[in-house]
């Protein structure tokens, strides 16, 4: 199927793309899981941005009532001098909000795209969830804060001092975080998510202050697992109360491990973790070793033996994809080799 489009975006459920057609100027949606012909979502024409014409990235609310569009900014290579973020009401075709600011205000551009998405949740390969699951709330990222808008009333509900935020499977639960640059003793630079907080938007209260680390939610969002990088502890939490339910075995994790990713299965029964261990030579990328570990979430015990995931003939690079399949029978592990392409491995679970 060949498509001509002006702007392209991913819908909330990740199974379809929305785009504006160059010929008809209609907003359309295509289900990539079934490869059906595009169907018209709306006849709304996305306006041209102030920066480069037709440079919007798009995202629709779950009920397809609202549309977010933003001009991308990716490091110093960005061609947009003015960054825009908009949310439109597709019923009235009127804008709910419009934010503009100079791209020079994104002073961390060497590392982060705009809008900045959390690295703690493992959602960077899917994109930022700008709308809540029920379509009521919308996010408006700014250089140093996040605005939360009530889309039903077209009014700003709250502003959070954070560099990024994203909605979770629970409509009222939001994750916010800040970024910090960290340098390892070996001289490698990497990014951590710090000041990770879980918010209840209905009450405007912080449910949990999690510090620095990585978290992963179950499919329904009732529970999440958080790895605390400062203590090397892994705990299962109840989302609505923010209470720790129990700890997972983690005493084998060394303080010298540089990076760690986790993914909990949709049913909450399995947890997978990836440890990256670097050599003393920061120039030798082939000396990076990855170890895959699997837990039984209910017992907190490790399942089987740790598995090495690096290959001797391919340098171990950034893992962009790390998640279970919906049936939890397989784990997807995708490596990014930059201009040299990438590789996706499918691991069968015991």
C-alpha cells in the first residue's frame, strides 16, 4: 500500500497511524495490523507550522475526539527554529491550546527530542502518551514543565515542574520525571530518569515518590514494578495507593552495573530485566555485556539462570525494544546499531 501524506502520527493503541493526505487534505486513519484501506477520520486540515510547512507529528486521543500536533526537535540537527505544540478539537475544528517557543530553550538537545518522553517507563519506542486512556486529559510539554489540560472544559488543570510526563493505562494516573546526565567511572555518558513521581490527576496528589530508576506497568495499570537505581532494589507496587506489595530478589545486582531495563508481562506474572555491564575501556563498544534475568513476580524469585545476550561478532549497542508479547510467551529485544540498522531477537519464555 502506497500512501502520500503531509503529516503522520501513531494512535493511542499503537495499532494504527493517522495522516493527512496531500490530495484530499482529510485526516485519515489506517489500521496497520490488518492493512485495511485508509478510512476518513475527519476532514480537518492540519495547519502549516510556523517553522517548516507540514512538519507536524500527530497523535489522536483514544476516542478520536482530539488531535495533538507538534513540530519535532531532535538535537542540534533540527530545522525548526520555532517549536509548536497544539491540541485541536476535531468536533469543532477549533484549537484548544497552542504553545510556541524558540528551539534554543531546549538546552538538553544533544540528548532529547521534543516533546521529551520518559525513559523510566520503557515507552520511548512507542512515543509519549499525550492523552489519558479515557480521553479526558491532555498533556502540553514545555521546556521546563508539563501542563495538564482538561479537554472537556478546554481549561488548564495543572502544571508540573518536570522535564517529561506520560499517561499510564489508568486514566487518572500520570508519571512525571526529570532527566540527569551521568558519567560513569569509565568515562561513558548516559541518561537517568530522576525524581520519578506517580500522580493521581483527579486529586492532584503525588501517590509515590520513586527517586531515580525505571518502572514498568501491567497492561491494566493496576500494578507496576520499580527498580531503584540508588539502592539496587526491585519492588512491586499497587498503583492506586502507591504502596509496596513485596520485593523481588535483587541482591545479585552489582553496584558496577551501568544500565538496567525492566518489562513486566501484561498479566503481571513475569518480570524481565536487562543488565548492561561495561568494560573499563569506554572506546570498546564490543566489550559491553548484557545479561537477561527473569523473575516470578508473585514469589519474587529469579527463574532459571541469567542469560548472556551479547554476540561476539556484533557490537552490543542500545536496546530500543524490550517488552513481552501480549501472551507473555515471548520477550522482544531490539538492538539499535544506528546507521548500520538494527536487530530484533525473540526470546521464548520458560
